[in-house]
């Protein structure tokens, strides 16, 4: 008698005990997850939910009032931010006169500097605060007499006698006599030498400009623009350095060409003198080597341009509020550095190592960001990195590297972690260590993101960005493990690491902390993980007979498991586990033949998943 022959069903058991984070691609490893929410690598190789965040309130010693219009965030000894027109530092509004619009906060020593307002605040000495710019203007009329006058002097401001009238020399000179020679509209100071019986040229003449209050707010070696206007026409306009200053006079190098009067007799329409220390308009500003560095791609005076940005206004002589004539407008593509240790002076060119610096670039395109890397300032355009080498203006060199640049609109994504720069480019997230930039965001899939803002904490790179549908996502890249994780849909406008936590301002104008070290800690939150397609690596059909999940679930937490077959239909609920302690959770599954499947685990509260095992029964390739 022959009996039927029974064959043992072939089974496999796969276990995952090393979880490799987020991978939003079609084909991924079974240790990776196609989608996730609020997960973290904090307990790698286990997979865990992120830490609870904190929300800063007015009683937490950080913000004096609820924010309504945040513009910038930075951390020094204390948190500083701009809300509306207010600058807040150490839980106090320290200045309330800022303009509207987004700001850049830059730290230099004890100073906190706000751009584009050009306002500075000394965090150690609040009395040392104010505008980086200086504007002096004094108008004289015939009735005021002769209060404006110029004197030839030495470097210390001592007046030097000269022969009048200007352009004529003494007929019987004695040793040391001086006169001013005028040739071809230029002026030269001459001194007589009796030993050689010749008139010698004084190489470094100085002029003292006397006008009431002209030196108040200035200091020695400030670089200023001096302008004299008569009958509504500019008769003198030059950038000069001040060698000596007092309340009512300043000393500058050289003689005033074309000016043939010492005591200034006001014209019938009046005479005006202007002295301005100005800051160039800059797109991005950073600190490097005890200097502030900035860049500009655009019109020198954009307020004089039409909407198209291609021509000046009809008059071509529009003035800013500070009174600077705009008829010399030009299109700029430049990088600047302030004077060493002096953020108020950007136009000091005296031929010394502490000078300001400026360089024009040949590469086209707007600047998209700036940062400091290994002690050198670097600037980004969309398709390149521009690096400045050297330690003083005389040996500064510019190097342009054609590589992935910063995406326009993602300047706040630039972060340095352990000597490596991370930032958002058009092609994805990049790392840069001094050579060429490399893409590190393959795990984010084919989604296109923009408007990125980033921060760092404990070797992790936090980046918030939106997709083409303006849906926001917050991702975290663990730089030591090379793993991505996705948290949630938080839009972060500004990040600032501070006191072993990462502070941020979200899209709802709330200041929060990543680790919850400050502020009201949030309640339990939802989390989830979704596998990629399981079964593509096996040619035959298969059955899923059970899952074993080993997890740490504190009391009050829970998780549920779901399965979807052949990418069709609804997710089928297969079981729920309520938290108590570390335990294994076995979920039986009614066998169902399929080509492939996906699993999803979701829950609420703290979770640490140690391992996931699944038992498969292999079938034939017949459906």
C-alpha cells in the first residue's frame, strides 16, 4: 500500500537587530525603513523614539514675552534673538529700533551685531552700543560767518604756517618757510631748504578740518567719506582716513585739491559739509580671524533701482536716508572684510596689516551663503565654493572651487560639525572637508527639498526643509554613524546650539529645545516606522506566518503592527502591545500567499525596539 508522500514546508526566519535608519528609495535593506516618524539613532543599534522637546515660556528666563515676529536667533553667553523690531538678549529687550525684515545676527568677541541694520551691542558693556555707521552733516550760510575752515597741519593736528595767497611762493624765503603750489588743479605743500636753496615737496601733508561737532563719535584711524557741497553741487568727495580727532576738528592726510580757500565763505545758497563712516551693503556676513567678512552681488545702492533692477531712477541722484549721493551706483560682485578687530571700518586702506579688504570676482551668479571653515572664510554660490586664504590683506588669495554650492534660499543650512561643513545644495545635502563637496543624502530618495535651515547637537545634523508641495520635514543625520532619521513635519526657521541642547524657533513662532532641557516638556507623541518592500530578493511566493518583536516599552506606551500585501489594499492590523518592561511580543499572522509585503509599526510614548524577527514560509512561483 502506497501512502502519499508529505513534504516539509520550507521556512525561514529573518532577524533584524541592527537598525539602519531612514531610506526613502524603492529598493532598500530590510534593516532600513522607507518612512518613519519621530524616530532616532540615540540608542543605536536599537531603534528608538526621539527625545521629548521643550517649549520655552515667559517664565523660563529666556524670552521676556511671547514672540510674534521672530527674525533671527543666536547663542552667546545667553540666547539672543530678534522679534519684530526688538533685539532681545538674556531675557531682556536691549534695543527696540530695528527695521522690519529678516536679520542676520553675528557674534564678534563680546559684541552682537545685527545686519542689515548695522547695529552693535556689547553684551559685557551695554553702554557700548549703537550704530556702526556715522553721519555728520553741517550746513553754513552767509550769516553764520566763517566757522568752517581748513588748516595745513602735522599728523598730530598742530597748525603749520603757510604763505598766502595759495599758488604763490615767498620772494625771499627763509629756511622752513612753506607754501602751497597749485598745478593742473592739484595742490602740493612745499618747504624751503636754505642749505640746498630749493623748494622741497612735503610727502605726507595733512589738513585739519574745523567744524563744530565734526569729530564727535569718531576715533583715530576711522575711514570716512568727506563731502563738501556748494550751490547744490558737490565740490569735494573723497574717502579718507582720520589721523587725529577732537570734538570740533579732524585731521586727514593730504590737501584738498581744487579748494583754494582756508576760511570757507559760504556760497549764496549755503555750504554743507558731510562726514560719513559707512558700511557696505552685504548679502551674508560672518566672523573669521577677528574680522567680519561679507559679500555682495547686486547694486551698490539697490534703493535707487527700478523693480527690474536694470536701471536707475529717472533722476539718477536719489539719496539714502543718510544723505549719500547715489549717482555713482554700480553693480557689484565683491567680497569684503572689515579692519582687523574693528567692525565699524570697512574702507580703511592705509597699507598696513590691519587694513580693510575688498576683492571683485569674475564668476557670475548671486551669493547663496557664507561660513568659516578651518579658520578661513568661505562663500557660496549655487555652483561653487569661494575660499579666502592668507592672514592679512597683502597676502589674501581667492580660490574658487567648482562643486556643489549652497542652494539659493538655504543659507541657514550651513553647519560645521567636527571640522566638516554640511549644507543643502540643489542636488541634496552635502559635506565639505576642504576639497570637493560630497552628497550624503541618497537615503532621502528622489524628493526635492528647498528653504532649508539646520543646526547641530552632539554630532547630529538637524535639517528642516520643505518639498515641492510646501510640506515640511525635519530630518536628522547622525554624522558618526552615517544614518538618517526622520522626525516630523516641524518647520524650523532658526537653530542655535546652547547649553548642551539645540534651541529652535518653529513656524508657529515658538522657541523650543530638542532635548527638552529647558521649557515645558511635551506629552507623549505618536511615532511610526514603515518597511520597504520585503520579498523582492526571493523569486517565489511566500507566506508570512508570524512576527517576533523584542522591545522596551515603559508603562503607558503602546505599539501596534500592520501588514500590507502586494502593495494593495488597506493596512491590516495584526496586534497591539501595551508597555510594561522589556519583553518579546509574538504576533501570529494568518498565512496568506503573496509576492511581497510591507510592515508598519506605530505607537505612542517611549519605545526602544531591540529586534524584529519574521517567519516566512516559501511557496512556489505559481500564484
